[in-house]
C-alpha cells in the first residue's frame, strides 16, 4: 500500500476518534490517551476558544457542533505530519493542536495554518 494511502487512513481514523471523544462515545483508551488530556479537559479547552460566527452572530455551543455548525480543526494540519511516525502522530493529535472553527472557516482553511 502506498504511503499516501496509509496517511489518508490514519488521518480519517484520527478525525473520527476525536469526534467520538467529544460526543461522549469514548471515555478512555488510546484515543483519549493520545490527546494528552481527559475528554473533560479537552472540552473545557475547546470551550475557552468558542467564538461567535462573524456572519450570523451565532455562538458556538456543543449543540451546534458538527457538519453545519462548527468543527474541531487541527491548528497544524494533519497533512504536515508523518502520521506513521509515533512521535509526530502524538504531536498531531495532542489537544493543543485542536481548535474550534466554524464549518465555513474550516473548509476555507483547508490544509493551511491560520
């Protein structure tokens, strides 16, 4: 299998793991361990960064988290890491590399660092 295919699969799985954690579907295990903090600490860390949508004035809440609300973004994009390297993988998925972004802002950001 090509390296890019492996990178894609790891990125997809990492995004899904973070999503399951904040939705309360995972309480412990490697997904939480790799974040470098508890799920509760991650949620508080993200909440401290919540902001209002500049276009609509809507505030970020856990109720509007998701596809059409806000996303959990990787500050340094996953594409900039070699996710098959354990040390880089842990840096990529550490909670300090996560931030809330409105869906439209996250999609516009793409693979860039803001």
